[in-house]
C-alpha cells in the first residue's frame, strides 16, 4: 500500500486504471454523439427516430444496472472492465466496417447502440467499485477527483472529436475512433497488477435477487443516498430529453456543422476540469450542502440560455461555448461531492450494489427522457422543446435543497452501523467520499 496520499500518481496501477478509464469514457461518449449525428446528418433521421436511437443506447441502464451491481460485488472489477472493453471494441469495429460498405442503416445503428450501452453499464459500475478496492480510504478524494475529472472531460472531449470526424471525414471513421479508444482502455487496464481485495464469499452465494434487494434496502434506508437517487432521476430524465432536442436544434435550427456542434460540446471538458479543481476545495470551505445546491442551480440553469440563441454562427458558437463551460463546471462539482457522499456512507461489500442502485434509479429514466425529447421536438419544434426540457433540469437542485444533502457541512457523517447483508464476511466495517450519480 502507499505510504502517503501524495504518492497516488506514483502508483503504476492507479495510473493504468486512470488511463484505461479515461480512454473508455472517451470512446463511450464519442459513440453517444457519433451515432446520433450519423443518423441525423447522413440518414436524415426524424426527431422520433433519433429519440428511439438514443433510448436504445440508454435502455440497458434500466434493464441491467441492478443485476450488474450484484455481480460486480462478487467479481474482480479488472476482469469486468477488460471484457466490456473487448466487447465494445468489436461492436463498434463491426459497425465501422459496415458503414464503409454502406450497410449501416438505422436498425444496425440501434443494435450497436444497444450493445455498447449494455457493456458500458458493466464497465461504469465496475470502475466505480474498483477504486475502493485499490486505494486507502484517505486517498478516495484524490482518486475520485482524478477519475471523475477525466470522465467529465472525456464526456465532452469524446463527442467533440466524434463530431469533428463525422463532419470532416466520415461516419465510419468516427465510429472506428470510438473502437480505438476502447482498445486503448483494454490495453491499459489489463496491465493492472495489484490483486483486488474482493469481499469474501461465504459458502453458496445468495440469489441475485436477494443481493439486489439488499442494495435497494441500503440505499432507500439512507436519507442522503435516497436524496441522491431522486435528484439524479430528475436530472437524468430532463437531461436526456434536453440532449435529444439539442442535437436536433444545433444542426437544423442554428445550422451548425458537425465540427461546430463538437466544438460547442467540447467546452464542457475544460469546465469539468475546473469543477474537479474546485471540488477538492469548496466543500471543505463552504460545506458539501451549499456547494451541491449552488453548483446544480448554476450548472443546470445555464441551459435555459440555449433556446434563446439566434444570430450569426460565430456569436452562437461562442455563447454555446460559455454555456457548456458553466454546465461542465457545475456538473462536475455536483458529481464529485455526490460520489464522496456515496462512498463514505457505503461499506466495501455494498459499493457495487449502491452504485448500481443509484445508476438504476437515476439514469433508468433516461430512455424515457430521450423518447420524450424526440416527441416534443416533433410536435412543438426543437426550440420550444428545449425551453421546456431545460426548465425541467432545475427539478434536481430543488430536490437537493429540500433534502438532507443541503444540510451537509464540511465533513460527511459516517454511519456507526453496517447495513444488513447476506453474510457478515461480505460487508467490511471500514468506510470513507463524483455516471454519474447526479450529473
């Protein structure tokens, strides 16, 4: 184990995890924009078809998250992440080849989005649980700040690169770029040498439904985690609807190219990096509660400016850059603080299930949000639907302001008792501090 927190970046295994997770997030989020842009710009997909395509990529979150959380708590996270990377590389590689031969229609895009989405659920739950098994509790803040900073930067860096490739080269090349990122992630994570401290398995493992219910009971029974779930659900539902309308609004209403769309989205990356830096300092100065609520109000509220945009492309892109920068900074502040809360109050043997439960509740509504965004854009137009869905994003800070999260101070209280588990050997008493829990 490491001698002091400052040695985190000197540890080869942590660096390998960080490189692999960053590459994986770049590939994942590039695909989230590459496939819809290909559908809109190349296949002339309607608003309803775009909503259906985006929902297909998000549906595995609703269908698989709880099961994956139960499984990950009993598996080595390195193995889960490596297998997920291999599967996504093959799926997107096949899609790139199909695109080169003109075989990549909307049905094939839906299958690819569904496959990548399912494997991403495995990877995302596993990487959230992996850090707790690799580092000391007093290193979680630094480790999470690094991982979540790169994740949020990749969340927009990937789409920015993907949008540019779709516009400048071709959709198959853009799809292939995502596959290459997953291949890089595979090569890095498979080189992790440290043996994980997987919770012990006592006798016959409990049924998966029992383990899922244990995770649900634990999250529901903790007031802070329950508030995280509700705030996350409000945000993710509205944000999914916003992004469907957004990806129609920019190219069709504002007449921006794929490169301009990618550039506008890319501003969230630097914003997220700033948010990561602030997240390591502001909660210790002002308290977790005030930081959470304020960051959510500012970060989510800035999207109300987007549907008001008109005028020359240069001015519009500049305004979008500012809006996305603010959104990235606020969102990352919320992410880091929320993950600190979750990891602090959750024992080792429950980390995967807690992360999966929050993902299930929070992001499980995303497919419905994407479908709603497509429906509203088709019925009311992209601009009006953006007004409505952007306003809906403010429900998340309202939920947080009315919950115990808003009252958290500079330290997060650690529960004195452990939640019920299938076997006492599965749950460790040690505890410690941001999907995507809320933003």
